[in-house]
C-alpha cells in the first residue's frame, strides 16, 4: 500500500488514523520518537514518497552494513537519505561493486554530510582512481581513509584527474595508498605550493622529492609557512645550506614534524656546545637523525647519564659522537651492553676507550655482542683484551663473516692470525687469497709426491 505525506502528519494520510499509525510505527522501529517523526514527515519532499519506497531504502541501507543506531543518526540528520533518488545508484555501487567493504562509519559520514545531488557520479570517480593505478584490492582502504565528501563528491572527474596527474612524478599511487588523506587537499592552494617548496629545496630533483614524500607522505600536511620556519632555523641557527638540509630530510623527513623550540633548537644547541661546527652538525644529523626526534626526558637524558658514568665529559666532541651511536639503540639495550662488558671484567675506562675507537659498540644488541665475545674467548681461545685493540670485531656477523673466515683461514695459517686482517679485507680479496693459498698448497703437495 502506498502512503503520501503532506506538510503535517495529521493532514497527510487522508485523515486515516491507521495509516498515520503505520508511519509512526515505521520510524519507531529505528528508534525515532513521536516528535522527531513529526519533524521528519513535515519535510516538503516527503509529500510524494510512498511507505514501500522508504522501506525499500531502509533495506538497501541495511544491506550495505548500517545498523539500527547508524540508521537513526543518518535519518535524523539528513532525512533526504530516505527519499532522494540519487541515493539508490550509490547504494547499488557500494553493495555490488565494493561488496560492502566501505565501513559503516564512512557510509554514515558520506550520506549525512553530502547533499544527494553531489552523490551523482560517485562510481565514475572511484573508477578513475582504479584506472589511474590504485589496485582494486586497495581501493576500499583508500575510500575508508579519506573525506569522501571533500575528496570525491564535491570534485568533478576532471579535478580529481588533475590531482592524480600532478602527483604522478612523485609516486602518486604509492603516496595515496600509503596516506589516502592526501586526496583531501586542495590542489592549487595546498598540494602544489607544498610540493614545490620541497622541489626547490632539492635543487629541482623531482625523483629525490618523491623519495621524501614516499617516506613521509604526511609531510604534505604541513603548510608552507610551517616548513619554511623549520628551514630558516636550520639555516640560521645550525648553519646548514639547502643541499645539506635536503640530504638530512632524505634520511629523516620527520625533521619537519619535530617542534622547533622543544626539540630542534635545544638539540642543535647541545651539539654546538659539544664543539661541533656547521659541517660537523650536518655529518652528525646524517648519521644520527633520530637525535632530533627522541624524547629528552625518556631517552636522551638517560643515555647521557650512562655516557657520563663510563667516563665521557660534557660538552666534548667525543660525547657527541657517542650520543650519535646511542640514538640507534634503546636505553635498556645500552644499559645491558655496558653491563655485559663489566661482566667480562672490562672497566669503565676500557668501555670508554673501546667506544671512542669504535662508537658503534654502544648500539649493538647486547645478545649479539655476548655471543661474539663468547666465541672470541671460547672457540677462538683469544684474550678478551683483543677487543680493546679491535672493538669493531663486534660489528661483524658471527656466522656469515667471523666463523666462516676463521674456519677458512685456520687450515692455511693456523690460529694465531690478526682479527683485524681476517675481517676487514673485502670479500673479493679474501676469496682470492684463499684460492691462491689453496692452489699453492696443492702445488706443494704435488711437488712433494713427485720428489718422493
């Protein structure tokens, strides 16, 4: 049975109390009370809509995942979602093509925030994204993580295509898949000026700019003014040039997200107090960019305590170099590394000497270092003091380098070989020497047989 509505419910159902009861019952099923129902059916567009049509629409909304609570919020916020003809093609697309992969919250936001007329062509805009290269298996992920009203509905197909074309040289598809919210940005006022600033900083290198963007697509969240503020601090306070800044950004694009006053300025001040000049600061940050991102109280301060304990002096280059190495490890691991050396009888002075010679020993995993020390003093029968001369021993892979080379050389030169020479020679040169030594031994053996 078809029922039509006029301006007020009591005047819209041909004075039929039965039909009026059906309307209120229909909305009550979705948790909509009497007063809210009166407000809904007073909507002008309800005057020519049948009950059957509304029931069918509710079933369609339920078929794509909207539950009773979501329906309540949607209908009370945008009543036209029950009656607008533009909604049906969208629901069919979401059900048949996307197979219900669009999340309930996203569907509710889309329908409640978008006027029905802007829903037209939604399927074509999604098809454009797929045709532009977004994998079909990733399209639901993209759609669930953008503002669909802003990114698709309020834009024409041509406008979306322009955005995709602009992002192409910088790895557009991978950028969008990794951070779909990029599609929310306006092309002319946000994407173009923000990307252009990075291209200029790179010296016009679009490939390198794309590398930065792919590492941290969220860098496009920051305004030109924000990024320029960071660049000015790095230029004026750290003394870095644009080429150096961009090279740091290549390894640590999060430098743009670090607070200028809470992190960048005090960290750079620390390095300057340690005696580092602009070139030294650049080399430090290339090697240990995480120094700019770590928490001071939970990370850096604790590591400084450990470094002072083993003998490093404040405001020295040695302290800065040691701090560079410790940025690559946790406070817990650093403490365990120091404890490991102490357990093998090394003093703080020994640890200080080894770390000055090879600062990386402070960042190696304590479990890995322990296995190598055990092999050194156990299997090789060497004195642990050899680490004082060659602490870099702890940086080589135990099975793939140390054991392999030792076993190869042991049969040729015996066990008293230099660890330094054993491990530092290149693989090509080491392999060549082994082959040469084995050939010489074969010849000597053959000569011995002939003379006998």
